[in-house]
């Protein structure tokens, strides 16, 4: 929809968002989950630990 008579320009940016939830370690004990997704931006273990 273009409106050339407006004195300003509209711009819309989109950011993708994933639905997620978080649990503390105490709440997660004893639960069974069908799927789990982990986001680890940095290595978790050093080379000697593997």
C-alpha cells in the first residue's frame, strides 16, 4: 500500500523469534522430554575434557 502524500517514510523490520521455555535444574529432575534444543554459542568442554 503506497501513500505518496505522507510526509514520512515507514519502514518495518522483522526479527525471527522461537517459542521456548526454561526450567531450573531442580524443576527438571525426573521429567521426560520428547525434544530438547540447546544453544551453546561457545564450546562447553575444553579439548582435554573430551
